[in-house]
């Protein structure tokens, strides 16, 4: 799914665009249906007893004047002629001359100003021009030309109307408003394919106006190939879901489930629920092959210092430190934000564990925050009167620190893959601190939590820790409107 952003991306505007496109599609579809009822050849069709009646032909002599090119037809090979028709003809109140559009075709160069030609009407439309030499020219009202152009234009506009409606509904559901600007939820689908086939058909029809079977066959082939690709993708998805579970796939699913459980546990248990008001950040870095030796607090503290030096200081709090690591249970732990009385300062809460098996666990109490210093929300940071605030620098910085700490502690280990996961809860309604400071009307998040996991090679982390962390967090940062999310 793609998201376009801008002031014009309001669901109500997409609905207006869809309505206009639907009306245009209806007009072109009506014109194509009318053109389909006209005869394709002037021979064998009865002459009208009453001039310009339907189902018969009417002829009028006419004298062409100087031809001209309309601005929109300059590159399509269509030339427009004004003809002085002898006798009455179905003219509009403002028309003094009959204007006919002729595509490039054999015999068109014989048409010149001052000669007398015969204009043949099918009903009220001028469809043919018979020259003195006997050559018959087709106007753009001929069914072989009008039906494909009108049909493809109708398909393009109707497909665009359905596509715009889909964008409007998806965007309105996401932001719970029909008038607020923000991201436009653009999902490729059948409507988008119809719009593309219609637009392609219009171009092909301009290039191959007569005969059109080549253009129609090409579009039918394009639609068929697209349908086959879509069906193939759906079949592959079904096959994946129905595929027997092998031992390796079972272990991969089990490891992922364990990772998700660990992330949920970290966000939920870092602080009792009754005392919570913030969203919590959890990061887990887990090696594919566990280590078999115990860590010591001094070695972990030194590794943390090297990790911070490699990442750099980003000026947020809480953050890792090179001191304060103690041996607890099956690993070494750093705990910040707990007072001497045992009470936790949620905005300063940080707990990082380096387990003996190489796993790094990080839990932070400031995934979302109402902290008043520095005040990111109006009214002094009162949570009842301001939205929850996300600090992108904190999310990226702590994720990078966990990656670099795992890399420092794995020096000397055999090369292996890591599974890295991140989870943030209580995100509904959250905005970035910067969006509030600059003013305006920031778009709040419409989700309760965010979970993402990626695979990373231990050898790649020291040189690509920023890229890995952004792969983990870029969907969330894009939803928050962060410009450099990727």
C-alpha cells in the first residue's frame, strides 16, 4: 500500500473527484452506445424518407473551407474541416458551418477547399464524406472510431471513479474524518487496473484508429495477463497456507511466536498497569544460535560504552549508560528510573537485560509520553488535555543501542542471523513532539500498538545499525508524518 500526502488528500475531495469521473464515464459510455448503433458502411443502407431519421442515411452537398488543427488534436493526426452545407442539417443554435474531424486515412489529401463533396449522415451524425473521385472518408463519428474511443474513455473514468472512491473510504476510515488532510490510502486493485487499461486503450486507439482490432487485442491480452498474475499470486498464497508444516518452518513459527510473546511481556510488565499512563517501547534482539557462557557486569558495561560511542549521543532520555550494570539471574541488567523508595518514574524508566544466551531485552516507559518538560503538549503536559507524544529520536536511538550492544557482545562468536523485534503500545491518538511544536493540525495515529520484526546478520549490524532500525520503525514513522522516515 502506498500513501500520498498533501493538503489535497482529503477524503471528501476524493469523493468529489469520483463523482465527476463517474459522470464523465456515463457521458462517454452513452456516446459509445449511440455510435455502436450506427452502420459501419454506407452501402446497403436505405435512404431516409424523412431527413435525418434514425436507421437510415441522409446526404447533403457541401463545400469545404480551409482546414485547421485544434490544439488538443495537434499530435493525434486529426484535422478539422469547416463545410458549408447546402440545405438544412441538424445544427446547433450557435453553429453556422458543419465541423468534421478526420483522422489520417487514405484519400484525405484529396479533400481541398472549394470542391463539392457529399456528406452522408447516419441519423443526425455526419459519418462519411464522399469525394468527387468516389473515395469515402470516415469522420471521427464513424462507429469503428467512436466506439473504441468512447468505450476506453468510459472505462478509464469509471475505473478512476471506483478507485477514487476506494481511496476516499480507506482514508476516511483511517483518520475517522472525511475532511481532514493527511495520508491517502492508495491500494492497487481491479479499479486501478481498469483505469490503466482504459487510459492505455485511449492511447492505442489514437495510434491505431482504423482498424482497431489490434488495439483491442492488445488490451485484451494485457487484461488477461494481469488477471493471470493476480490469480497466480492468490494461488501461491493459498498454497503457502496449505503447505505442510516442516520442522524448520515449525521452528521458525515457534521462534517468531516466542519473540512476539517476549515483546508483549516487556511492554506489559515493565510497570504495573494501574500506575501506567504512557505507551511502552520493547526491543528484543535474539540470536539464532544461543551462546553457552555467562556474562560479567564489567564486560557488559564496557560493551555498552562502545555501543554508545558508535551510535553517538542523541540528547534524549532515558538512554543506556556504561555504568549501573549488575548480575541478575541468567544475565546482566541495567535499570534506570526506579527511586530509592521503589517507585518508578515512567518517563525515565529503562530496563535493559543482556542474557547469557546472547539475547538483548530492552523496555522503556517513554514509548509515548505526556512529559511536561520540555513541554510537547499544550497546557503544561496535562494528559487529559493533550495527545500522547512520540519521540522518533528516542525510538530509533534505543533500537540502535540494543543492536550495537548485541553486536559488541557477539564479537568472536560464529557468524549468525538475528531476529530483531520492536513493539510499542498505547499509540492511539499519538503525534510527534515536533508536529505540536510547529503548530498546525497533526494527524493522530489510528492504531493501538505497533509490532515489527526483521532478520539481520550480526556482521552487518556495526555498519548498518541505522538502516536496520529504520526498517523496523519506518512504517510507524511514516504514519506519524516524519519526513526522513526511510
